[in-house]
C-alpha cells in the first residue's frame, strides 16, 4: 500500500458516513502520488495524514424563534481545517442538505484553493441545515443572531474569517456581522462579503462569477480561442451564476441557460444584461423561482431537471459549460452529452459540481477542464483583498480590485499549467491545481514541526 492509499482507506474507515468528504479527499490525494517521491520529507513528517484531519471541528445547537412564536432548533457547524499559511478562511452554507461530511469536503477543498490564490489564508468552512427559503427577513435575522451567538467565540479577524456560500448572501452577512459587532463591541474584519457601507470590498459580489469566467478565458487562450460568439451553458441562478452571466456577456459570449433547484430555463436568444438584471432582482430581492423568467420572456422551462439534464435530453449544442449550482450536479451522462455536442471547455464556478466519472470523460476527450478549486478561487481571493483593505483601513477602487482579481486568476492559471507540466501531466489542471496548492501548505506545515 502506498502512503496515499493508506490515507484514503483510513479516511473512509474513520468516517464512513461522509461520502462527499471521501470524494474530495480521493480527488486530491490521487493526484498527489508523485509528490511522495519528489518530497520524501513530506512522507517522513506524515503530512498526508495530517492534512486530511481538521485542526478543530465545532458542532453546535442553534435555537431560534419563528414568526409564529415556535422555538426551532438547527445544527451549526464550523470546521477549522488548516491554518498553516494564514487564518482559517471559508464560507458559511445554509441549506437543508448541510451535514458534517459536506462541510468537511468544502473545508478540505478550501485549503488548496486558498493556497492557490497567493494570499495568506488557511482553509475552513461552516454552515447549518437551516433553510432560508420561505423564511421571513425577521426569521432569517433571528436565526443568524442565534448562529453567531455561538460562532463568535471561535472566529476573529486574525483567527477565522467566514464568508458567504449557498444560502448566505449579503442579507445574512449583514445580520451575522451586526450581531458579532454588538456582542464583541468591535468593528473588525471578522467576515467578508460585507456591504460597502461597513467594510466590504467593491467587486466581492461579482468576484466568483467573474473569476470563473476569467479562468475559462485563460484556458481558452491556450488554444487560441475566446468567448466571442460562443454559446455558453451556465447552471444555478445564484451569486456565482449571475455574475458569470454578466462577465460572459461582457466578453462577447451568449449564455443560454440557468436553473434553480426547481427548474431550468433555456433561452436560445441569449440571457443579455437586461435579462440578467431581471434574474438578479428576481433572486436577490423578490427571492422568486427561475420559472418566472420563462413566464416573462416566453422561453423554454423544464421543471424538475437541471441544466445538464436538459442539454443532454434535448441535444443542445454548447461551446463552453460553467457549472455554478452545487456539488455533483453534472454526472457522466451529462459529460458525455457535452462532449458529443461540441463543448470544448468546462470551468467550475461551483465546488465539485462534476462527479469523478464526469471529470474522467472530460480529461479523456481533451476538454479544457478547470476544477472548482482553481476556477472559482476568485471569490475567496477577493475576500482576501477585502481583509487586506480592512487591515489597511482603506478602500480600493473598483478598477483596482477587478484588476487584482484578474491578475490572481491569471497567476492561478499559470501555476496550474506550470505545475502540471513539471509533473509530466501537461494540460491536466486537476493535477496542477492540487499539487501547486498542496506543496505550499505542506512546506509551511513542515516548517512548524509537529504541531
Ligand atoms: P446561491 O445560494 O447564491 O445560489 C445557488 C444556486 O444554485 C441557486 O440558484 C440554487 O437554487 C441552485 N441550486 C442549488 N442546488 C441545486 C440543485 N441540486 N439543482 C439545481 N440547482 C441548484 O449560492 P452561490 O452562487 O454562492 O454558490 C453556488 C456554488 O458556488 C456552490 O457550490 C458554492 O460552494 C460555490 N462557490 C461560491 C462562492 C461564492 O463566493 N458565493 C465562492 C466559491 C464557490 P435554489 O434557489 O432553488 O436553491
């Protein structure tokens, strides 16, 4: 048995009920095999086993009161995975599917993603099985306050800096930050994704979607291609998807799809900026369903299917795919259909949206495939820039932040390409991202000795 297979076996044996975590660990570890030969010092210090074990895991009760006066209870999580290269950093997810395995998969991914950004941030993740859908603003506020009533003792601007993720947007960050500020009596950069008025950064809302599109553009450029005139499929209809649509439009592409967990809309004429503004208002203000887009613009709407189901079932041709909804949304049957219909590039705005079988199909067919930890790192990178501005007590202009984001995405792309080549895997962005992200963290862990 190799060091890597030993670690994988142990992870499965210790936590058999965490399939998403196993999947994330396997995806990273399998590409790290060559590092065990090149860096025997990592093996000697048992870095591989240490890196899959969180530094600390918090699981807590979140009691709150709904609008009818009923006392409700949810589960809260914060996994502080690795702070070798900086304070723990990673979003909070509020969704009924949240459990410890999902938070651990996300926290584990975050270690390598944050390392790739070139900024000093460790990896962490948190959240709750609370579902904000259908809740009033008052209920969401009371839940966020109850959540922070416990979380505050574990986080801090120099310790652990959470942000948003699925179900946690500007509204939730406002309630969480407001409550932290109240009970700690301090105004520090303890959360990112804040509004501009109280310490947020310009371009943070846009950053993940923009960054994913920048990354895809870099991948396309390696083959002399760009977004102009290309047909682009995007899934999701939330923060990442909305700004991916906006940036693709700016780069001259045509986006034809979006979905939420109830339905998919296909708009062959393209989701232009006016229609994108409608989606932003629908999702961020009215908190409506994507089906209302089809009602307004008289387009195709398929209920109960996601974007990749519809593309597969209707044989729709797309050049570029940007999965921006959730984990494991795109499986082998979807990947095969994308390849068959002429797709040349897949960049992941979501975390682990493609199943391992789907990734295999992309790689075997020489598709430009950018894994989430590289392609969607623009969000956390800009959170890092928000932390820098908070420390400096300064605000940078939109141009300055966007320019830094673009530079970071280009440098992540270069790191992936060069590292893959250095390990004899030219064009393999998965290997490139994993090894580049890992080596920096492993070197820092080695420097500290056994702690
Ligand atoms: P949002 O909550 O803003 O949006 C998520 C969207 O995906 C919603 O439209 C949601 O629909 C849809 N969705 C969720 N589950 C499914 C499903 N099973 N099938 C179809 N659609 C679904 O989240 P974000 O946009 O912030 O996050 C999306 C992804 O990007 C996640 O994987 C997240 O971890 C990742 N990510 C986010 C970053 C950020 O900065 N926000 C940074 C890096 C990665 P519905 O409204 O019906 O739930």
